[in-house]
């Protein structure tokens, strides 16, 4: 990632606040913090959301399609890959996420893909490097940075820090991480990372 593309955590927090404010300001100011309806938020930003089997082995959980293109997707019934036309500004989530026992992983993947759309459209759309971005750990430092950037923004979207703090300081004598994870409908791991980012645990 070039220096010009580096974004400080404070800037990512600001991007998340602006996106949430644009969608529903009450998510930042409600006296009773609640989970962010990330799937509705994606659609409110003009994106389409689809559930498909992206790969046979489930190694890729999300793709953001920036330009109209034919995308290889796995047909689970016919046990083969097919090229499927997908319109620009489409987020594809792997259908296996619908079978998770909790929807924390699904919601974080959805937020991660929205983060790519908010942050990286110029890198990948039109005359960018590729029409589709696949969320998968890659070898290059730039790809790893892009993934970390999207993870950070996804956490800020799902767990607005002012609302997390509002709840955090109300909870006493119990497992704060578990209570907050349930309240914001995220995994315990995601909430732990968020709290550590802001030195709350």
C-alpha cells in the first residue's frame, strides 16, 4: 500500500461515522445502542446483496463486484463452476454463511465487503486493477493491508465506538464482552478486538 493510500485509524472511524450517519443517525445517538442492520445498510447505499457459493471449499466468503463482469461461482447442485454475469456494485456473500450457528460471522463479512466498497472502489472499478475484489488472505503486503483496512472499518461500522462505550460503562459485575457482543450482534472475538483497539480491556 502506497503512502498516499494509508489511512489512520481515526480516519477509518470518521468514514464509519459518516456512513452510519448517512444511513441512520440514530445508530450513533440512540440512548439504547443496538445492532447495525448491515444488510439493509448495504442496500440503502445502492448495492445489491446476493448469496452464492463462491468456491467449492468455502475459502472465499465474500466478493465485491465493482464493474459488470462474469464471475466464476460454484454450482453446488451440479458440482461445477459456472461463469455467472454479475452487475456492478454487487456484494456476494458465500451461501455457507447462512448455515452458521450465529450470524456474527455473516454480518462481519457483509460489513467487510461494504468497507471494500467504501474504501477501494477507485482501486478496482473502471480503470482499476480488477473488476472484482475477493476477500481472501493474499501474500502481498498491499493485499494484507487492504484486508486489515477493511476489517478495521467493518468493526467501526458494526460497533460504533461511542455507542459501545455508552453500553460498556453501564455494565458491571458481569462478562462485558459477552453482553456487548450480544447487544451489537457480533462475535465475541470481534468485540474483544474492538474494545482492545480503544483500550477498554
